[in-house]
C-alpha cells in the first residue's frame, strides 16, 4: 500500500515538476515516483558520456626551410614576410 510522506522542494523545481506532470497528463506523485525509481535503479553508476576527441589536422608540410622557431627573430621575419604579401594584394 502506498505511503504518504512530506517532501520539501525548492519552489521553482516544484512549479516545473507540476507543469511537466500536467503536460504529460499525469499526477505529480507519478512523476516523482518515476524520477525516484530512475535514481534508485542507477546503483551509483553514472551514465557513460561519449568522449569527444579534439580534431586533428591532416595537413602536410611544416616549417619553411631556414625557419627555426626557437629563434624569435626567424619567427618575426616569417610574419613580416606574410604581412608584406598580404599588403601587396590590396594595391
């Protein structure tokens, strides 16, 4: 036989639960009962989430000959060349 109990819920959660139950055409009690059954049946197991792997570039190439990124001046020179090439297209 079902047992009566008092449960204290935050007001906003209770409002959402009542709306959900009304949308589904069921009682608040049945909604809470189903939710509790789901939580109790989990036995502490968290649902597995799909692992999202970062995208990997398949581009080939690498550094231009003579560029050593360990030397900042080489890196700055490479950026300067790229800037000059971009500016040539605006003439």
